[in-house]
C-alpha cells in the first residue's frame, strides 16, 4: 500500500479574470447577495455572460461581518413569504451547490420581557403559523429546558416572560456560503472581478448602458446594484436617490468555549442576540449605532450595553472575554424591509435596504433579484418590496420582528 | 465613542446625546398641495452622504438643547457645530439650497462665516477610539 499523503492544497474556487469590454448584465457588489443573484441569473435564466464587480475582496463587506442568523418568523405576509422562501432555499442549497456550509438548524428563540412583548410575540406566532412558518410560544420553563444557561429568574430588570421559537431557524458559515455561490457561478462562466470599483455609470438618456470602473469601462445592457451600505452612493452616481440611511452595526466574538449554548437567543427588548459558532466562539450583536456612518466601526458604549444585557441573561458569560469586535455598514429603511426591484433608471435594478438582517435573505434576494433583472419585472415574492411603496404608502412595517438588528 | 462639543456645555460623551438625523429638513410650506411623490420625499428620503453630513443632535442629559453639527460619516470627525435655524456653514450663502442633494462637496472645515451672529464653533477632531474596532 502506498504511503498516505496529505491532500493537495485545494485549487482556487474561482478564476480572477480581467474584465471584458461588455457583458449582458453587471452586478455591482460581490457579497452574498451579488453572488446569489449571479448564481440564479446563470442557473434559472441562462445568463452566463455576466460579471460581478467587487471593489474589495469577495464577500469582505457585510457578508464577512454578520452574525449568520437565519430565520423566517416575520409578522407580515409579504415578509413571511420571502424569508420563508429563503429558509427553504437554505435547506436545499448545500446539496445544490455541492458545498456544505454547515447550515445548523438549531432553532432561534426571540425572548419576551414585557407584557407588550408577550402580546406581540403570541400574535406573531399565530401569524407565522397561518403563513406556514414553524413557530411556537414557549413559557419560561420551556425556555429554560431548551437553553439551560439562560437566566429565567424574576429578580432581574427584564425577566424572561416567554419566547417565540422557530425550530427550523439557525446559523450557517457565512464565508462558506459566499465561496459556494462563487464556485458555482465561476463554473457556469460568470466573471467574478475583485478590486474593481464602480466610479460611475454610462447612460443614454434615462437608460443605463455601461459601468465606469477603476479597471476601465464596461458596456452592459443591465445593471443590478447589490451594494448594501453603499447603495446610496451608487444611486447618487446613477442620478437617483434611495430612502436609505447607512449606519454602523457592530458585533463581537468571545474566545473559544466548550459547547454551552445549544440554540440562538435574541432579545428585542434588552437588545442582544447570542449564538455559539461551530468553532466555539460566542457570537453577539445588537442594534445599530444611532448615527449615520460609513466607517465600518461604531462606538464602544454600544458594545458595552449589549454585553451587559448578555451577562444578565447568561450569567455564565461573565468570565468570558471579548476576542474582537467589528462593524459593518447596514442600509436601513424606515419600515425595516428591503427594496428589491426597478429604479427610475431604465435597465438598472436595485437590491438594498436589507439593513441589519440581509444574510438570512441571501438566497431569496438572489432568486427574486435575478428574476427582476432577467425579465425586467419583479417576481411575485419581491413585488411588494418595490421602491414605489414609499409613495403608495404600502409599507411593510417589520419593526416588531426586526426591532433588534439580527 | 464620539466626544461631542455641545455648544452650551462643552465636550461631552456621546452617551449624553440623542441623534436627530439630517438637519435642514423643513416641514412643507403648503402641505395640502403636496403630491404623493413630494410627500414621499419629505417623509422617507434623507441625504445619506459618504462624507460631510449636516445632522441634528440633542444634549438630552445636559442642557436639553438641540443643535446642528457637521460630521464626516467616514472618519466620524466632527467639523463644526452651529445653531438650529442657521445655514450650513460649509455652503456659500447664496449657493447650495438648504436641503439639496447629498453632499459631495469639498471637505470644508470652515468656522462658518455664513452663520449668523451666534457663531458656530470648530473643534479639534474627535473620533471613536481606534481600539474600538478590529
């Protein structure tokens, strides 16, 4: 028998091509949403002569900075439909992409700490069930059974009065998700072009006909914007505005620990959410910093407050150490729902406004946005999430289900 | 954490303040005549510049007074504070409209010669501590 060798270093998962002078479509932003959009454009619509332009490195923005929570327990029909579609795609994507990104359906708990929380939560469980989303209401004792390290005593400032629970929710390895999409895109012929920053757009009247970049001009018939926190900057270049405010959103991890935390716990009221990554770090996040910012960093008191909340809910975290904190730039809308659809510029489409919860929406954003770009009209799942809703007043107010960043 | 120069109380920690979003957004003069599009602009659209932003803050746990501030949204440097009701100190008096398009103008650190007698003030750069990230 031959000697056992260590496996060869894996090949790179995608090429690094030079940009061509023209493409059928250009996606701006090589994060999760941009890559997913390119994947579904190629797979569902046969558009393979397309490019994904990324100004930095692949998936180095919010895709590298989120806390990887996946769930679909949103209140309104429109949101439940698109997020539940995303969750169903998450369930099949590892097989479809032939890449195990460790989607762990360990459940997500949303705690209730006040009578108002309890009423809102029970209402949301009812709404979820009607929409075919798995949801349960747990009393404090059931909360304790599912997550024994949670403090459910009533002597804390905001005692746990119960929780909603979605068993099919969970976490996944965010980097692997991006790599899985990128590899499949590359296989189908999509050009993923890193270090390529968009500096302007070429227009013929109201129609976009090309993209100016730091690596030359690229002619294209269609442009899809997937730039999260920088969406307003791109829209400005293209000559329109978006109802978006960009805020810093911070997260942190502890050093590695033995498995202590079996699920994902979120609290809107005391503003923290915690899970334990596959490797063992405790991963935490909370709400955005109040001010507008493009700095990929925030103020330390925001970290301090979420730590205080975490230690009160999980007393055993008191001796854990913060290993590192970081920030991303999130694109928030006033109704806490995304914008996926057409723009005032012909042949230019926008996918933005996912704010603090874009990771979970990645597959559905990609699928619906690809449909919108390919056909010129929204898919039925993203039709309600149009830019026009801010004029018609048909807002999708998800502040109840999305009050704390997630 | 930002160190915010309150015009009445001097430099104080950000935790004493609340944010009020974009400054210079007047209530429509003739609300009955607004179209849906105009209402939508007033209600939901705000500037979101990558650069200098004119914004409102209130010193909630201090003097409880509102004021305007110019801040860089990338470096978080505070460029100047100036009173509510006065014009942006970095725009020429007859130039840019109060609620114009997003700021892409030059990085100005003027002390606000355009502002009325209640002088606006420039302070040294105050940013979040370097150690706060990464």
